[in-house]
């Protein structure tokens, strides 16, 4: 995993601000958080023992 310094992190933040704008960032962060939450919930449900995977 690459090690990022403060200048790289600052550059990434500036690029994200330019791409999405300051008003869209809270909505973007909220959507990412919800997606991550749903992913974790689905993964936890799939990891439960005793259930067989469905054949498709």
C-alpha cells in the first residue's frame, strides 16, 4: 500500500473539491457511508453458518 504524504492528500482533496464542488461533498459522503453500511450488512448475512448458497 502506498504511503501518502500531506501534500498528496491535500492535492487529492483539492481535486475532489474541484470535481464535485463543496455543496455536493456531504451528499457524496453520505451516499458512500450508506453503501458501505449495506455492503457490510450483506456480507454479514452471507457469512452466517447453516445457510446454503442459492443456485442460479
